[in-house]
C-alpha cells in the first residue's frame, strides 16, 4: 500500500485577526563580553544606553521586550531569573519599510555594571498590537520583523 503525503494549500494573501498575546523566543542568546570591554565598563563608563533599529514589513505593530540575565534559564514570568527588562515599541510596518531607529533606551548604573560580567544572556518576547479586525498578510519570506541593537557608551579616556 502506498501512502501519499497530504497536500495543504493556502490562498495567499492570508487574513488574520491579531491578538495581543506574548510570543517568547525559545532560547536565550549568549553575549560574550571581552575582558577589555569589561574593564572599560567597570573603570571608565560614564553613561550608556541601548540603540535599537527595527525593520517591520508587516502591517501590524507591537512591543519588543529584552530580558537580560546571567544564565540562559530566563523565564519572563519569574523576575528571579533575570536581572532587568527593557522594552521598545515597534511601529506598524509596510511591505517596503526601511530600517527605523527607535528611541534610545537608557540604562541605570546597576544595569550598566551588569555588562561587566564575562557573559550575559538575552531573551526576546514580542507582543503584537490587537488588530481590532482583519489584517492582510502575504506570509512569505519578505514578511518579517527584524531588530538589531547595540550598546552605546560614553567612557572616560585615561591618559
């Protein structure tokens, strides 16, 4: 007996009703901090922040939450598993959306010193805005939300 795989077809674009429900990435990202950078952070750091850019090619917006901890076992529902969380609003996108800089996210002194460890972990959680109706999404590889970020720092230069 021969079995044929099921073929599922879909009519694109697809119509969705988006609900505000958090989507948690499965694994935390390990960030290695070099010895030189750790030394600059502990001795010379005056001010720092997170600079974020987003490219959103789908017609919905939302919120991105960055949970930072000292181990990969970050559970956003348990504050004991992470050091702090920062968030940024993701504007509603369009098919040909450019990269957009989000407002800088400031870090307090304790948050800055967190990056003096040799490794830190980052876990992303996303929550889309409620659509209050139907949203048309083509659902191809060109439909995505991308985030990139960096830490900007002001350091005191030693003579």
